[in-house]
């Protein structure tokens, strides 16, 4: 076959097509630029909100920490005050004074942190007045004990409301702490919604830009396909490879960012749990009442220092021994059964039941027993027994003189 010559292309048509393609390419790039600017502005605003949210979260955690410090310092100061009133040990006096000093420091800090919350500030002022009254009582006890005035100490302690006042303070501080946790939960929800919205906006922006870039590429390919097919194919291959590398790099960076966030959250959670456990252990060990952790078989697995101090027995003589060897409980007057056995079987609490603490040298100390069952998946596995010793006037005087 004899090849036929193709008709010459019209230069005006070529220029018109080229101008039309360039106009469309310029329009698409302008749209891409506008989308990128909008996404960048939105992302910057989200980052600023995230920074502000992070500062607010840190402020809330600092407030919670200081509130916990107030509760802990008050409990420790009260405990050492009563211990010093009984023992007269100068170390207990120093510990009690230091605790009340830390209490004042925590109060000043938490008032500064919550000064913008009018209702919380009023509550803190009321609680501060109550704690100051406790400190005044402690100073009176310190002075009387230093002057060896047991009668005055007994009069001060008998006139004191004691645990109900401290419990009321702890309840008020617990409400403030719970309010902070509620605010944290709300902030977490808002942050989650913002993150989801940002993710969608960025994703839509990237998808739109990708589509626009594909359109630009298609226009350029259509314009250059007839003249430089090989160069166009190579250019498309490079563009696709760059897109894949960019997408893969973005995925790796996103995965690293998520891992870093999860790591920090895990560390923060572990630190918070350890912090809470330390404070719980400190609270239990500073309580004047006798605390026993028992199994369902009524064997003692853990005690607080007040048990050793009150009974005169060491840990080896108490741990893994039946609770009945240390605390005698009067049987139920109706059924004649051991109320502890029945409470563990029924999974119910036993409140202020008459009991007797058996100390060293066959001492018998009257007391009241409160039993709280411990459950694991709705099964009673043990209990916490809190024994409040009831001192008579003669016994109290003897303890103070000792």
C-alpha cells in the first residue's frame, strides 16, 4: 500500500486547543491552591485548639493532684496528731506539723488554680475554714501534750467532732475532684469530635486535590500524547511512583504519630495508676482504725500499722491467721451464727457490730467492727474489716500517760 499523506494541521486550531488546555490547567491549579490554603488554615486552627485543650487538660490534672494532696495531708496530719497525743513521740509531732504545712501549701495552689470558678472558690474557702479549725485543734493538742497535760488532751479530743468533720471535708473535696474529671471527659469528647472533623476535612481536601491533579495530568497527557508518547509514559510512571512513595511516607508518619500518642497515653495512665495506688496505700496506713484484709476463709492477708500498734503483735503473729484470733465478734442474738460468716456468704456489709480486739498479754479491748465484702465479677472473694477501738475514760487516760 502506498501511504497517503495526512493533511496539514491548522495552526490556528493548534493554538486554540493549546490555549484552551493551558486555561483549564491554570484553573485546576488555582482550585488546588485554594483547597490547600483552606485545609492548611483549618489544620492550623485545629492545632491551636489542640494546644489550648492540652493546656486546659494539664491545668485540670494539676487541680486534681492538688485536691488529692489536700486530702492526703489532712488525713496524715490528723493521724499523726492522734498518734502524738497517745505516744508523745517527737517524730509524730514533726510529721503532723509537716503535714499541716503541706496542707496549707496545697490549699494555696488549688485556690490559685480554681480562682476563675466562683462556685468552687466559695467551696474551697469553706473547706479551708474547716481545715484551719482542724489545725487549731492540732496545735492545742500539740501544746497540751508538750506540757504533759493529759486531762486537757482528753477534754480536747472528747469535744472534737473528729471523723465526721474530716469525712465532710473529704466529701466536698471529692465533689470538686469529680467535677474536674467530668470536665476532662467533656473536653475529651470535644477533642475527639474536633479530631474526627479535621480528619474528614483533610481527607476530603487530599482526595479533591488528588482528583484535580489527575485531571491536570489527563489534560497534559492528552495534549502531549500525539507528540511524545514515550516521554509522557515515563513522566506518568514517575508521577505514580512519587504518589505511591508520598502516600506510603504519609502512612508511616501517621502510624508513628499514633504510636507516639498511644505510648504517651499508656505512660500517663500507668503513672496515674501508680500515683493513685501510692495515695491509697498512704491513706490506709495513716488511718487510726484497725484495717484487716481477709480472704473468704477469714484468713488475714494484709493489715495497717494501727493493728500492730494496738495489739502489740508483730506481722508474723497476725498475717495468714484467722481473724477470730485477733477480733472476737459477738454472735447474732437471733440466729446464734457468726455474723462475719453470714455477711461473707450473703455478700452484704456488716456495720458497727460489737467486737473485742485481743491484744498482747491477754488484753481485751472493746471495739466496733465494720465489714465490706470484696467482689470479683459478682463473686465475694474476701472482705475489708475496719475495727474502731472504743476507749473508756480510764483506758484513754492510761494510754495518754504512757
